[in-house]
């Protein structure tokens, strides 16, 4: 958003309360149907925007570390997709790098109540 001048208070400081809210916009290609569309819906709900593009950056659209953790939990709950959050921070596009993700629905180690065995 472009403004001709910043609003100023009586003391000459910028009046932040009267500034308009920032508007995040997507300019990219829409997500593919299926998994990408499901993840895009999670992003839209968390970031409170109408649509996102395939190559949009989570943090450029208004995301932060707290929202990233919520996104991680919701994506896992709604799609069964597990990915490493540090990998997402390095490349915050909608789909995390393929090497760092797998489906928890088909993984015996990730199912609730699964016994985990550790090497001695």
C-alpha cells in the first residue's frame, strides 16, 4: 500500500493507531488440487488471507514463528504430512522439501500409541 504521507500525532510522532492494516497479496500461480490445496487452505486460515500462490513465502505473507508452529500442527492433523520445521524455516514455500517430509498415516512409528524402540 502506498501513502502520500504518514499520519502524525499532535506531538509530531507517527500515529500508528491510524495507519491502515497491511494487506498481504498473492501474485503467484494457484495451488494444484489435492495436497497443495489442503495446505493452502491451512495457510489462508492462519494468515487470514483469501488465496495464496504456489511459490508464496509464508513469512512474506505475514507469518511468524508462532503461526509456523500452528501451521505445522494443523497440516499434520489435516493431511497426515510430517515435515521438519527447521527445513520449513530455510525454505518457507508451501510444500516443504521432499526429503524432510513423510505421511504419518502410513508410518508405524508416528501413529498415536506406537511403541518406539531405541537402540541401546
